[in-house]
C-alpha cells in the first residue's frame, strides 16, 4: 500500500475556507483529513459535512475524556455525523471507553450508518517519561503505560489506539495485527520537531507497521501542500535506499 493511503492530514487551522482549499489541493494525494480541536471549535460540525461532501473521510480528533454518560452521548453524535474515525482518551477509563464504543455501535445500527472506527489516545506524543513521572505522577515507563492502555482499550471494544511510532510493534504484538495504530509525531530529520517529543521519521513509522500516519505542520507550513507531499515521497525513497541527506 502506498504511504499516501495511510496519510491523515491534520487540518490544524481555524479557517474553513483554507481547510477546504487544502482538501481540494490534495485531491488524489490524501483521502483522510483530521479535524481537531482548533478547526472544530472554530467552525463546528459543518466542516465535517463539507469535507465528507467532497468524498473524503474525516477523522474527528476531539479526544473525548469525560464521565461515561457525557462521553458516550458525544460518541453517538460523532457516529451520526458519519465520520470515518473518532477518538477518546484512554485515561477516561474502561467504562468510559466501553460505553463510547457501545453507543457508537447502537447509533450506527439504528440509523443504518457505518460504525466509525474508534481509537484511544494513549500517551500523547508530546510527552516523555520526564513529564509522565515528574508531572503527571505515572511511574511506569512510557512503553509499559502505552501497552497497558492499549490492552484496556481493546478489551473495551475500541478498534485501535493513537501512540508514537516507537510503541507500534509492541502494540501489534500484544493486541494483534488487526488492532489499529494511528501515529502522530512524524518529522523529517531535517525539519523542526516543534512540541513533538516521541517522534519518528516517516520511514521509521512505516517500518514499525503503523496503519495510519498523522501529519500536520510538516505539510501545512509549506506553501504548497502537494509539493510537501512530493518532498516527503522523495525523502522516503532515499531513506529506504539509505541515501537520504538534508539539503
Ligand atoms: O503538526 P503535527 O504533525 O505535529 O500534528 C500532529 C497532530 O496529531 C495534531 O493535530 C495533534 O493534535 C494530533 N495528535 C498528536 N498526538 C496524539 C494525538 C493527536 O500529536 N497523541
């Protein structure tokens, strides 16, 4: 499968017309667009509908994390919007995840819709052991914590998890190959890392076996997103041949 089929473009911008322009420009290069907190808070559900009307899939990245009743009601709404995927935070616990999964399934059956895939955010890719232990007070190392959360997500009926490239092979070993892995924190070795700490290059991420790769700033910071995709494809080919060098 070409890497572009695994690509989820993070539309982390507040502006609907720019978002739709990017979707248009990337026609033929990207099929899945991620709507996160910024775009959704600014534009609302119309942006989901507008992107879906263009025949594209939407990953609604709102990371539901609330009491089970509230999160499961929000999951029913996400299912009704017809999104391809949405996510919940595994830190919301087993009951919250299970009720989100059940409510998305019931709503989809009742309304004759395809059930969205639901993935659980494990440990944010912007966090390292330092924040996990020192600030949040979790004393497992990152891999163990991700493993624990992925296994709980699977038992609760989720389809996969969001994690860094470094945990993908462990997750697949523990939960099986069909359990999806969605990986943000992708960075070329030549570009700024921003706030992403557990990052990896695209070729490392694909090698680890990620099902989906999320890319935002490395595409959107370039004037022309198609050119950005072409550059990533070139980088990927030379990395795979061991010839990659930053200009
Ligand atoms: O710009 P960049 O490629 O770092 O964007 C990554 C995207 O993935 C952002 O939209 C961010 O909200 C999202 N994300 C993440 N880490 C997670 C879950 C989602 O970076 N664990």
